[in-house]
């Protein structure tokens, strides 16, 4: 049974057809990347899955439950968590306090300190625990928000360009974090532009173009696809 499935998913904004009949299946335990040129409809599809937008037509199933009209908080309660491109952290609070806020309703009080310590170590932020979150580097802010997202103990983690603005070393470290999460049973769906990162983590890749599924396959199959190269990879097969 897929953990997530969309069926003939359509979204119109006025006369603009942004999501065009998308059929998409995500298997439990999968690491899947969603790619495509600007304006392909990736962010809209993400927001439909999260419940920030409702589709004009079609269905969204999560663990075989119809969540097409479910509110965002209802989807989160079912085990979906998200990290957006722009970090939504509490800049005036310390790194540890940010994690405490994310964790406080998901662990018993006696385990809170231990869970904060575990996340700090996992996120490579132990040395910055008492630092104000607003003073972190860009990459560290991204890691902190990933930590806040996984504090919810999600079954499905949605990531919107998680490595945007990161250095190559930070990007690689992020990929290793996600692979560790995946080995622990978390399914990952990421919108991403960095093809090196996609190659690092993705078991399957879906290409969107003009709001429709254009191609699917492994990263090697996608990079070798001449039609994908024409619309996304600048005619390059590298």
C-alpha cells in the first residue's frame, strides 16, 4: 500500500491550470525527489499534499485514507511533517529552545532534555545549543528547521528545497542526515534543484513540467532521458 497517492489531481487558479491531472505514488520507506524547471508546479503540488491548497478535482490518499479535504493540522497528526525552503525558526530563542518548543507536545516532560540532546547531536548543532537561532549560518538554520520537523516523529517528511543556499559540504551532510532518517523508517519526498543532492539521496525521481508528470525513474534514467534534458538539464547529459 502506498504511503501517499494522488489521483488525477488538478488545481486551477482562475484560468491558470497549475497542476494537470497528476497521478503520483510514493511507497513507504522511499526517498523520492521531485524536480522540474521553474513554474513546473512543484510547489503547488507540495501545498496540495500538505493541505495549504485544496485541489479543484482529484484525490489525495495517505495510507489509503482520503485526505483530499483534510486540514493541514489533521494531516500533521496523521504523520506528515514539512520543512519549507525559508526556515521558520524562532530567531530570538536559542537553538535548544527551538527544539524544546517543537518537541514539547510529542515527548513526556522527563524525556524532553534527552530528546533535545539527541537532536542537537544528530543535526551537528551541539556546539551551538545556547546560541540564538538568528545568529546561525544559513545551513545551520536549515538543519535546525529539519530538526523541528522531525521532532514530530513523522512517517512522511516533505522537504521544499532543503539544501537551497548551502555549501557543497553542508549539502552532503544534509543528505547523510536524511539517509539516516530514511534507514530509521521515515519516507522522504523532496523538491530539489541540486542534481548532485538528488543523485545522493533519491531512489526514484519524478519530473514535473507544465503541471504534469513528465517522466519518472532512477536518477540515471532521468539524466539520460533526452526529453528531460531538453526541458530541464539544458540539453546536457552530464
